C-alpha cells in the first residue's frame, strides 16, 4: 500500500478515533511501503533514471517518514 493512501486512511481514522492495534497496523504498512520505495529508488539510481522519477520517489519516502513520526508521537489516554 502506498504511503499516501495509508496517510489518507490514518487521517480518516484519527477523525473517527483510532485504537492502538489499527495505529500499529498502519505503522507497519508504512514501514513496508518505505522499504519498497527505497529498493525501487536504488534500482532507479542504478538504471540512471530521470531525476524527476527519482525526486518523485524521494518525496513518497519523505511523506512516509513523516507519517511514521506522527504515529510515533501519538499518546494513549
């Protein structure tokens, strides 16, 4: 699942209330997505892909890392 789709799902869940289990599932989804993006980035760099493709993928990674930080910063009540 892409980082942006998990981010959207996370934001929707936050509006309606999110439990610990759901937050952990999303965290793991984002970690997996970032890992896949990093592998893809390495391949693109090896193939001398266009800078726009590389930058686009880096933006997805950055977005995913930002979401991980939001999830880590959550407080349980």
